[in-house]
C-alpha cells in the first residue's frame, strides 16, 4: 500500500510513465505487466514490471539511445530485432530534466523493471507546489524564445521558465519560430535554441531570427552532441553553450550569465 504525495510536473511525469508502459506492452507479447510503487526515504520509486523477453546485459546501456534495436531469440530459436524508437530516449531526457533518476534491471527470458524515483512532499506543501516557485529576482520577467523539436522537452523547459516567472515563447521548427517572432511586440531577452532540429541546425535558426529584430539577441545553444566542433563554433559566434540533458540549475545559470553580461 503506497499513498504519497510527490513533487513533480504532472504532464511530464505522465509522459515518462506512458512511454515506459508502452515499451513494456511492446516487449511482453503474452505475459503480465505491473505498475506499482515502493517507498524510499524522502521519495517513491514508481515501477513498471513486465514478464517479457528481457534485455541482454550488453544492451542495457544502449536502450536509451534513439531507435536502438534490441535483439532477442524467439521461442522457436529465431533471432528477432525490434526498434525502440524514441520512447525510452524521451523518457530518459524528461526524467533527467525533472531530476528524477531512471533505472532499469532486466533478465533475459524473465522480464524487466523500470523504476523512476520521485521526491515526496507533505500534503500541506502540495498546494504551495501548485503555485509558481519564487524566481531569482533578475530572472523574473525575462523574455525567452525557445526552439526545440521535441515537444516534451520544450514543455519541460517552458514549465521551468514559468516557475521562475519568465515570459516564454516556444517553437518546434524554423518556420514556426519565424512566424511567432513576427508577432512579438519586441525582441526577446534571450534565445534558447536546440542544435539538432529536423531540417536545420540551431545555427540556422539563430541566424534567421537575428534578421527579425534590430537588436542582437543573446543566444544559448543547447545540444546533446559532444563534438568539440559544435562547441567551438558556438563560442566563435559568441553564443552561450548548454550541454544536454539540461538541468534546472544549468539553465538558470545560463540565463543569469546572459543578464549579467548585458549589464
């Protein structure tokens, strides 16, 4: 029996659990799936157990990569390979954004358990948690233009900005970014742009948005790419750099740096 209040973003946490459940259904063709929770000191582990095919030890570290394929043998001995798509990759990124550790344990032929650890809170604090948390004084009222092609990541960033009482505008592509930029009454205080978009790079988006305003808007480039060439190009252009997966502290520090350098 586990009755607890947790402190999290309800929409993002739901998306993580949905993705984990869909993955369990996909790899449990005729077994059982259990959604439950276990109390931990100051937290709750929300767990999804399945009696599916399991994941080989040598593939565990790769399952959160986009479109990774898990290979396993069917009951007739034939080799099967199923792609994971983006579900687990997105679940991991959201859990990192929320700072909820996500773990997995599996045995081939026995099944898998995914567990996400969520901090608990007192009922009396829950009502307060529904209100925007105080923002650092210099971030309150900051206007931030965000561009990322992953809707749930974009939603997570917006949630953080709203908690800090920032004013955010978001877009998922260069086209939608330009459309929204033309509706703004003035240039934003900062651009927060993902490097890896569908049909263009973050550099392309920043270049195009720079043409929309007379003022030069400070840009923060986010990327999961660890290539030094990307970091070097960002620095050469005078952009701030934020390595994914981003954390609330990292994003807050980057935005604070933008404002400090402008003063």
